[in-house]
C-alpha cells in the first residue's frame, strides 16, 4: 500500500518579492519544493504529486530535477489545487499527506510520526508545537482588549495526514459549500476535516518545520542549511 503526498506549490510568493512562485525560491542550492519532496521521501513517502501554478508546470519540473514526482496544474486557491492533486494519487494509496512546499526543512521524523498515526487508525493527523509567545486580543486602533490564555493552544504545521476517504470527503464538502455560496472558514485541510466532524489528533511538530513566507524566513532557512544537521 502506498503512502502518497500532495505538495501545493502554486503560491505566488509575493511577500518574498522574488518575482516567481515561492516554491521555486532557492535555499542552499535547491528550490524549496525540491527540499520539501526530499524530506517527504526520507520520511517514508512513496509517491508525490506537486501542484504547480497554471503555466508554471515546466519550471516546477525543472526545479524538481530527477525526483520522482508528478506535476499537476493547480487552481486559484488551495482547496482547488489539492482537489486536483487527489485525482492524480495512486489507486492503492493508504495514507495521504498534504505538505506545504514552504515548510522545506521539516525533519523526516515528523513525516514518519504523521504516517504512523494515520496507520494506527486516526483519520486526520497534524504536527503541532506549543505556543510560546504571549497572545493579545486587540480592538480598535490596535488597543489590547485581553490577554489570551494559551494553555491548550497549539501552532499547527504540515505535513497533515489523512486516510484518503476522509480527505476526499472533506474536499467534496468544501466544494459543495462553495457551490452553494456558503462560507469556507477552514484555512487548512485539517480544518476541512474538522468541519465534517472528523476528530483530528496531533503529533509533536518541530521548529524546523517553519513556513518560509518572508525574506527573513528565507534567510533563516539558508542559515540552518549552511549550519548542517547540528
């Protein structure tokens, strides 16, 4: 049975200011998407589907080089892009992960923990870390209105893991809501599963699985790659 991963890589990366999709930004001589795929394979993934922006398919294939990954064309948003990738999964997929290309330094042990949790019977799994910062709720003109109790709060990362039927049902529900003009509050695939009432469990995440979004994030990723495994 196959462990497959979907890597949405259609983001424009405007906050990075590179003039190309974020997944094609380079860290340590490799594109973010290539590093993300390498980490997934090292963690036990057998098949990878990468979602490229429309018109960017060949650039994505070039960035991936010899890696065995199928490239499909994405949609205008994450829901549509992941749905397109679902149709390209191998028929014998037992576990499916959804992983941000921008979390290119996620350690393989996090990938393995997610896979193992899904295989043990959990339909939806996310890696998570404790919230370290003090959180404030603000109102008009940025005035603090309350301090948020952070006990029980977690910062969620990717890869997020699912049994295939659960992920397909979650995206079908999202498409139905959207077609009916209803609100879609979820910002990730686990949120879509939550909307269906599916229990989502957590496994320990890792600080290295941070999301490269800004030039500072890119510089941090470069520093970590240069520093090596230590």
